[in-house]
C-alpha cells in the first residue's frame, strides 16, 4: 500500500527509477555468475566431472570453447569472474546515478510544491500551525523521503532479484540442501514485519516531538529580545531542556527497538550460515554434493541471508518514510485558497460598504456582530475602539484573509466574494503595527511591494513616510542591511520603512493598522500631512488609539462589541459623551499635565 502510494507520487520521475531497477536486475544477475564459474572450474574443469550448471553458465562455457578448452586455459575462468564483476560494477554505477538523480529531482519538486502550497493555504491555517513544525516537514521529512527513494526503493528490487536468482539456482543443484539454506528466511521476514510496525509507531512519536523541539527553538530565537528583556533565559533553557529530554527518551526507545531487532537477526543469520556449513560438509562427505556445490551454496547463502536481513532496515526506513509522507501530505492536502466562480479583477477605486457583517473566529463568539458602515471613494476613515472591538478584524475581512459569515461587503458596487483575491490584495496596501522586514537591504525591502520600483519612486515614498533623511544618515544609505525582522532598526524606523514600502504600490485602498504607534507625535503629524497630499484618490483607513492621529480624518468610526457605536468628525464626537469623547478628554488632561 505505502509502496504503491509512493510510486504514485513519483509521477514524472518514474523513468529514473525504472532504469535503476533494470540496472539492479542486471547487477544481481552478474553477481550470481562468479560462484557458478568457480563451481564449474572445480567440479568440471579440474576434477573432470560432468557439467552441472544453469543454462546461462552452460552457454558461457560453450562460448569459451567448452570444458576441454578451459582445462588448458584456466585464465579464461578468471577472466569470466573479472568480467562478471565489471558488469556488476557498471550496473551498480547506473543504479546509483539514476536513483540519486530521480530522488533529488523528486525532493526538489516536493519542496517546491510544499512551499507553493504554504503560500496559497488560507490565512487561518498559518494562525494555528507552528512555524517550526512546518519547517521540519519541508526539510527533515522531505529528506527522510528522499533518503528512502535514493537508498531503499531500488534495494527492494535488488533483494527480490537476488533471492529469486539464488534460490532458483540452488534448487537446480540440490532441493534438500536448499531447504536448509532458506529455513530461517520466513522467521526473519516475520520478525522484520513486527519490527516495521513497532518502529513506525516510535518514529511517529519521535518525529512529532522533534517538530515541537524545532518550534520551541524557532520561537525562542524569534523572541530573543523579549526573553532578554524579562531575564527569562534560564526559564527558556529549562523549557528547551525538558522538550529535548522528551525527544531523547523517545529516540532511546526507538534505538532499543532497533537494537533488539538487529541482535535477533544477527543470531538468526549466524545460525543460518552455521546450518548451511554443517549440512554442506555432511552432504559432501556422503558424496551427495560436490565441493563446488558446497562453495556455491556458501556464496549464495551470503548473498541471500544478508539482503533478507537488510529487509529490516528497509522496513524501518519505510516506516519512517510513511510517517514523513503523511506529515508532508497534510500540507499538500490542505485546500488552497480559491476564488468564487466568476470572480473578476474589478476596479477598487469606489465606495466601500459593510452591510450587517458578522464574523467569528470561534463558534458562538462573534467578533463582528452586524457591522454596517459606508465609506465614500477617497475618504480617510479613522477607526477607534477597545481591544477586541473588531477594528483589525474588519480590515482583515476587507482583504479577505478570513471569510465572513452573514452580511455583505462591496467595493465599487461589487460584492467582495466576486473579486479575485490576488487582485484585491494587490490593490489594497496595509501597514501593520508590527511590520515584518526581511533580512535584506533597505532597497530590497522597499522593492518587495513593487519589484521594478526605481530610485525616485522609493525616495518619494520614503520622504512621505519621513524615513528618507534617516536612511541617508546610514553609512550605506539604501544599501544598508536590515537584520532579521528589522532587528537593527528602532520600532519607529521599522514602521516608517513599512509605510514607505506600502506607498510604493500606489494602492486604491490604504490601511494603517496602528502603524504610527512607535513614532513621536511630531513625526506622526509629518507623515499624516504627507499622506494627505500623496494619497490622492486612495480610500484610507487609519486604526489608532491616539486621538491626535485620528482627529484629522474625514470621519471617525467608533466600534464597540463588533458594532458601529458612533461616527462623525472629530468636532462632533469630541462634543459627545461617548467613548471617543472620554478618550479625548483623558488624553487632553494628560497633555495638559505634561505641559
């Protein structure tokens, strides 16, 4: 079942493995020739006995001139052995070449598919998945599959060929002796199957625990500043040590299972070889078999018993590969985001209307509860509300990062579900409170939004975001490297750089989700003034808890419990006894105290 599923996955790369299997079958054939050549040399050439050998050996001897010719030129027998070894080596080369090429090409394609699928799965998938675990599935688990394909898949064909060739030749020489030679094969096969079931279970537990370990490491390294700030190094180290100890314990249990298997199969192997040796000596002394036959059986026994014993390792890797395949399959089988049939790339430079929109992250716990408002084209709308009131969620729905339940959202008169998601997101620019910057130069980070952006465009966007002067103060200017997630920049610098990156897109809709929280009021005012001049016809949403940031908006929406509680201009809302008016008074009092 698992082999069939794996073979099905190899679509497009089966030709490599078919060639490798053909080479394997030939290599196994060449491998059984030397012992038979030795037998013929001893029994028929040296001892002048009858030529008792399989058909292909008879053909080979006749082609060399017959037994009489070989008696006069023994070097020809040696040449046959050398030629068979050379044929085996050449076939082994092609087997290794094509399995490696097929496995590596397949692994590359699989990684590409995984990465592509992770780019297209729904946003909520990433909100619940652990980054470290996803990284392991795309690296370690893919490597486990690649290793099985490159080392073990074709090995199965080799074992089958060796067993078939060896047993058929031994049966043609002496049926009773053959039964002695294969007596431990069935028990070893049964032991291998039990080992496969056990190792698969243990590897599943160990692999999942390793994913948790990777996730803990990734999380700690990403949050290293928070860990240092709170002096939590010892706590984090102990947490990691605990997970590491659990992983070590599971690995030890897995090693114990492997040790028991190898010790048992070692015992069966030596028992089998001993049985063949003693039975062969007994039969040879009685005259039932020749010395050459004894040597052939001893040679073939080594070819037979070790591949069968190797079956345990193959089944072990098969179990690991099956676990990795299932983990990788969970990603590949996750449905990608799709557009509603008939969705179009509609213009977004029009009115935006939320009509009785309801949404919940968890069942029976709505975040938006009948939210309704209308925004005219080119308006600047400010959103204010307590944490959890639905401000950011509403903007995420506008981007269709989540699918809303009841109600409708329209842009320029078209329902949001009727607009292609890629087009929608390409025309809406969003700046988050915690912007993500890549470990690249400032120039490269700015070009993430528009690949072909030229220097004047970048500088204009940077000036609007009040970051151009700061960039020029850096030693390398726009070629300055930004650390991972922008760690080398201050919070305000990261936010301003993210704003500049978004402005390069020339979007129809702009969303600033508390993205000015880390800049001082003076810089905040400069940025808003520049935005007002630059925004043109773009509809703009500004989310903030700072009244100074919101007060110049065309209208202000106050959200409470997922509903629109109030709306109006700054003058209208500050005169009312609502949430906005209370916050305005509190911030005014605070400013007067500091004055």
